[in-house]
């Protein structure tokens, strides 16, 4: 099969488009013919990307294949798999200590897959798993968001932020967000009531009494976010662990998490997409052979939504 692989730990410069062995599904796995896959900005820096263990310890497993969110069609099943069946259109998030989907085929645990949203194509479905699951887990699992609460999304135009805005609004929250000047109307169109140009305005001057801050920026932006939370609120970060002393000083919670595969949440996300309540956001679509340029763009360019790899028709 054709695949994009890295034979040495590093950044996009290590990615090579080449022939690779087609994997075989093991017990509890299915072989998926990949139609589209999606990129995550920092995945080439994660220890799990390069090893077999979830904590990044143990021997290197190079060569590796990146891109852990995908959409495709089940081509074969390993022993013990009753669902999904051959020919089913599926999407999902592959555990990070396994090869990703920047390839014509990928072997995936059947338990992490859900039926692809029926109303969108594979490219749009591939833009969902990691980003939309991150939004779901931040708001539903960690923040326990309730209708009527006020959410501030730090970085509302990016690959994850665009889903946090939509999902928070869809769950009945009042949404504020920060974004670049060029993205203000785009983020408003996703459901934010107020969008603040982070380069020219201090968000602290425009929002207060926030129930939930979703931090997709980190560093000084995270530190400044404590002051806008109401007592009992929560700061949820996907970037860096919040300072627990600061959280205690402000009478709020600080949570850091790494997104995990979740079939049931993917089913809920697919239902929201098919009901028109959540729309995948694509920045651009590249052919498999240009995967390296996509990862280079993740390091250098601002984006609206996800960069997606088209693998096969």
C-alpha cells in the first residue's frame, strides 16, 4: 500500500511518502480502507507517537504512520469481531501508540469505531474524531456543562476550538471566544455571541463571571483566564496542566486532559452532525502524497478548522 511514514523521530522533515506493508487485523481489530485522515498539530512531538506504550516509555516503534483520526470503509475483520461488518462506513480516533491513518489501510481496534455520519463525505467525517471528541470531553465529561452557563473559548477558530464553540452553543450555553481579527465573523457564525480580537483587545475587559474556560492556547492566556471565572467555575485545558494553587486561590477547578477514543461519544457527535447541529470545519484537503506539507503548515500557518488528507475515492 501507499503510506506516509517517518523512520526517525522528528518533525515533518522526517515524513516520506512510500510503499509500505499492508497491515493485517488481529483479534478484536478490523482492517479499514482509509478514505480520508486528519492531522493534529503536535502529534509528531508526542512520546506515544514513537513508542508502543501509552505513557511514551519503552522501545521505539519506527517507522511510524501519523494521522490518528480518519474515515473509511471496513475491508476485513479479525477474529472475535461482530461489528462493524465488512463494507461499513466508519470513523474514529486511533490510540496514539499505534500507527495512524496516513495510509491506504489501517488496522484498528473495532471498539474505537463508530458509524460515519451519513450526511457528510469522508473528508468532512475525518475532520471530526480527535477535534470533536476533545470538545465533547472538555465540555461534557470534565466541565459538566449545563444550559444557560457562560463559556469562554480561548482560540475559537482552530481545529478544536471551532467544535468547542459549536458544541457549547448547541448545549445551550452562552459562548464567548477569542480569535484573530480575520476570524471574528467566522467564529460568530459557529455560534459565539461575542468574539474578541486577542491581538488588540484584552478578553478580561469584555467577559466576566464565566462558568467554563476552555483553554486551547496555554501560557499567558491560561494564566490570565483565572480572573474571569466565577467562584465554582472550571478551567479546562488541552494544552498544559493548570496551576492548582491558582485554581484554589480563585475558588475554581483546573483540569488538564488528553483526549481518548470513545465510541459512544462519536455516536453522539455523528447524530449532532446528521441533525445539522454540528458541522465539520475544514481548512484544506491535501492528497496523501502531500501529507508532509500539511504538517509543515500546521507549524507555520494559522488555520480555520482541520487539515485533511484525501486518501482514496
